[in-house]
């Protein structure tokens, strides 16, 4: 994984947690941001009716959802969104990509959500998120500028965003959802982590937790013969190397 010198702190979680219509992501996909909102054709694709309202979300969507580490990641996401728009599967893919792009989201995922997910906790409370953010605030200069009210809003919007990804459910008391990746999404996860991870040995990757299953179960599944036409692998117990077999521009259509 690429090492970043420091965290990039922004308020995208606050903005995207308030996004009322996720179809706006599909609308922005592949469009030139220059003069994008001079047109009013977005009214066809989203229930958000004013350009001013849409503009509030544009920057956050491009920087968190629609920024791509490389062309392979872009090919996977574009292929799925062009075919499915916003679906339960594409939301998982967007969760993976936004976690790579947004340092605050990634931090909360790794230090709270997945810790809770894999430890068997049922809920994550707003106070848990606030405590996690306050701990980060002690170390990140940019976050020191955030007031307690901003931390509280961010905590609330983070939980709302997880609900939008279908990773939590409920209203006042949100509970953790334990998704199971279908074969299509499992294959796409392998292609995604192979494209996003700079380490050859995937056993060392922090992104493995994003498969939503324990490592032994992931290894057991990835070794199944039915997946052999999609990727080749070498596994020696402490090392896992995977080479994809189908071009990224074709993989979605090969498995859908």
C-alpha cells in the first residue's frame, strides 16, 4: 500500500453523509467537471432539483467516490456504475474506493468499524465515533481546528454514511450489518485489492479486512477452483500472490 506522509483531513464525510440521492454519483461519472453544472440535465438523474444543491456535493463526490488510484480501478467502477448505477453491489465497491481516497473515513473504518465488525459487536454509537475522532485530533494538526460540534456532526454523518453503504441499519440505534460477498463481488474484491495494493504479498495487506471475512475464510474461499479462470495465485501459508487473468476492462462483463 502506498504510504502517505500525513493524513489529508477534510469534511467530505459531513457532506456525503447528507447526500440525499446517491444517483448523483452515477451522473457525475465520466463527466468533465469544467462547466458541468452550467447544464440542468442532472434533474433527469437525481431528485436534487437545484444546481446550488448539487454543487454542494460535487467536490466531495469527485474527491471521495470518483477519484481513482489507477486506470484499473477506474475501469472496474465505471463498468459497474454504467451497468447497475447505485445497487447493493456497487455501494460495496464505492465503499472500498472511498475508503482508499478519504483518510478520515479509512481511519474510522480501521480503528472503529472493522474492530467492532470482527470482534462481534452489535452496534457502534455516536459517542464511540466521537472518542475515535478525539484520539485522532491529538495527533493531527489539521483536525485540531475542528470544534466539538464539528466532531459530533462528523460522527453522526459517518454512521449515516455507513448506513448508505448498507453496512449498518436502523434509525436511532444503528446496528452493524455483516455482508457476505457474492461470487461476483468476491472476484471484484480480488481484482480491486490487487490493483490498489503495492505489496506483492497480500497477506501483509491491511485491505484484506475489507473482504468482510476472517483471513482463514478468505484464504479458503480464494483457493476454490471455480475462481481459477479469473486469477492465478501462489499461497504458502504466510504469503499470497495473485495475478489477475482477465483484463480489467472486461472483468465486470465476464462475471455479471
